C-alpha cells in the first residue's frame, strides 16, 4: 500500500490510474479503523479497480467543546489493517495541507442537518461537507462509500453531492455491529466495562421504536418518549441526548410521520464523556 | 455551434471530447454578450481545443430588490455572436435544471467578499460562488475565464477554487472598454443619452485615485473621498455607492495601504436605476 500526505502526489497517482482507464472507489475515515470501515473498503474493492482510503481527523467538524484532541488514534494498527485489506492508496494529509492559511470558504447544507444531531453539534455537518467536498475534488473517485451508522452524515453528503453536481456516486453501507448489537464506532473504546455492558441499550431502544412503527404508531412525540424510556430502563448509567423519529429522506421533523415514507429512528446518548449514536430505518413496505 | 440545455447531454458531449484527449476552456456568462465576453472566448479558443460558454441569468446572485427580471436579454443576438466566435458548445440551462426542488446547499466565501460590493449586495457572492461551482462540476473544464471588470467576483472565485480544491485553472482577462473609457457591461444599454455621457466619470475617478496612489497617497479614506469628489464633479447625474481602496489580493479594508502590495481601487455608482462598477489595479512596482 502506498501512503501519500500531499495533494500533488495524490493527484498524480490517481491521474496515472485514470490514464490506464482504471476506476476508483473512495472511503473517507478519521482512522482508528474497525470492521465497519473495513466493510466499506471491501465493497469498494469489489466494485473498483483501485481503492483510496483517507485518514484525517478533520478539525472543522468538531465543536469547541468536543473531543478533537482526544479522538482515538492508532496509525500503526490502521496501516496494518489497510495493508491486509489490500487498500491501494492511503491519503494521510495534515491539517495545514487541507486548510492552509487564508482558507475562507465554507459549505452549508440545510434541511437534513436541522434535526437529530444538528442542534447539539452546530457547525458539525458544515465541517463534514467541506472536508468531503475537498477530498472528492482532490481524489475525483467514481464512488464515495459511507457508513449508514452516521445516517444524517450520509444524507447530508448525498444532498451536497446532488446540489453541487459533484460527479460521484454515493453509496451507503450497512452498519456493522458487535454481537450484542452495539454499532461499531471508534469511540466505543472509551467506554469502561460497566458502560460497555449498558451501551447496547441504544440499539434496543431503537428496536423498540421500530416495533411501535410497525404496529402503526406514527406520532413522533410518542416514539421519542417510548425510545427514551426504553433506553433509560436498560441503561441507568447513560444520558439521553435525543431520540427522534423523522422522515428517512429529508430528516424533517413532523408531528405525525407519513405511513407512505420510510422512517428514520435515531438516538444519541452519552456514557460519561463518550457520545454514541445509532439509527434504524423502517421501510414503508414493511409496515 | 451546438446548444444543450440539460446536464446529461452536456456531460456526454464533454466526455466525448475528453476521450479524444481534447482540452476544454469555459466562459460563464449571463448573456447579452459584449466585446468583453468575446475577448474571453477568443482567449479560451487560443488556449484550448474546445470552448464551452454558458448563458444563465443566475437568480441566486440577485437580491430581492435587484434587477433579475429586467436584466437585459437578447438570445438571438447572443447565438449569432457565439457562432461567429466559433464557440463549440453553448450551455443554456433553465433555472429548474440548475436548482431543482429541494436544493439546500450553499457556499460562502468570507474575507474577499466583505468590502466593496459585499455590504450593498448581501448574498450576491455566495450566489455567484454556488452557480460557478455547479457549472465547474458539470463541465469540468481545464480553465475558467473571468473578466477582471468584476474584480471582486474574480478574487472570490479564485479563492473558492483554491479553498475547495477544484481542479481548474482560473484566468482573469483585462477589462474591455468603450472609446471614452467606460467599461463594457450588459447594463450599459440601460443608460439614457445624458447618463451615458456622464458614465465615463467612474473610470476618470479611478484614474484620479491611481495618480494619487502613484504619487504616494496610501490613506484609504483620502483615496475614497478624492475619488468620490472626482466622480461627482464630472457626473452630477450619478450617485456614489462607494469608492474604496483596498489591498488587491485579499480586498481587506485597511486604514493605510501597504506600499509593497498592489492596490485595488474600485467604485460602484448609480445612474437612475442602473448600477455600474469598475476598478483599477495599481501594481506595487509602478509606484
């Protein structure tokens, strides 16, 4: 696996592939890779001649009181995992190369960013949109692979790609879970043993919401309170940031969900300083 | 000359050229073409195998009280001019194709947009940045040609291209003028005979500012008031919106200009409802 840290060699490597008619898949990450990331890489490798992975803990998507400085990092382990997955190229920029002095352009996606994590992470999705747009412009892949665990991020980037006419296909890949249902996340490592035991309550609460939707409950307030209650029952050591039920495409807040559209059930909870998110999409046809 | 109105055929035509190894230059316009536009097209044709021109009166760059609906249009004349210039492809989208329902992404460039026309046209440069980014993503040209008459627009787009890593070269082309010095603009047609006679006062005021800079005047306030005074003296029928002197790269407002950096002298004036802008760049080496 080749590793590049500068935009110049990155573009040159990809241009070389393009000149040979090769296709390129791209998996952006913040490192500390887990099976979720690896599933995206495998999907890209199955569908493309070459796969580029980036590792960049993007400062513009962290709020001032968020965990940028303590975000888990283990580059040696990541390199070993990427090599084992036969990743073709790792792009490992430093922040000065991505945001040089004088950088003053921002990107904003409204609508899909206004519910769920939006209110509690102001600026977060703008930061995600900016860095992914920059990476797409540097790499120019055929396909962008994103994990559906970060569902609002997926919808935001899909919307941005469509609105800005970025010539890339966006593919969302299923959440990979631990045996007890906890969605894989780089942040799980920060849970202590007691927190880790209670963490699957997030998933259980969303499944409780799914059962209610399937049984015909379409009141967003009732779904929210039932999911919160279910979480609190099985995770006394956790705190609810939100549980919400919104339309799965536009993520718009509504009083009553449409029976003809898929529903996104999503939650964010905290165990100590560790914030976990998860979601469950309930297709309309299954109700 | 081929004309396309949809993104699909546009991309297909350009892909066909790319497959043959041809280079592409791009000139975005709002139509009602004049010699300034034609000079950009000639430059593109001299430097590229193929030249794409767009005509799109972009609604997102007009404010609610601005002249979107009365912006001058004459498509038949434009088509004749473009054919005579041997333009290869005219992209003529309609607003619904550029901004379909649900469009919710915006782009913002700070810094260079905060002086000159920025305060009096809130949202204008965001609208310009958005539409040009979309056009660049649809066309993927090698070079973007812009007129230096709209100097702040040029600096804004150059900044955006750099900040978002858009793989395109940005070229600014000299302002083309009438014999009496008035910068060519689609809006000049709206001047009545008396206004047209006084309109060169804008240029004269900027030249007065240039002479002062060359003679060592670096106070932004003094340059502003001297230019305003010069304009009012020769154009009693005009109104000053602003005359400003700023650093020519970042367009930042300063009390005292740096003797080591080029200076941008810029003005916006109104004759009746017609707004005219012009600028003069004074290189540091000539002072």
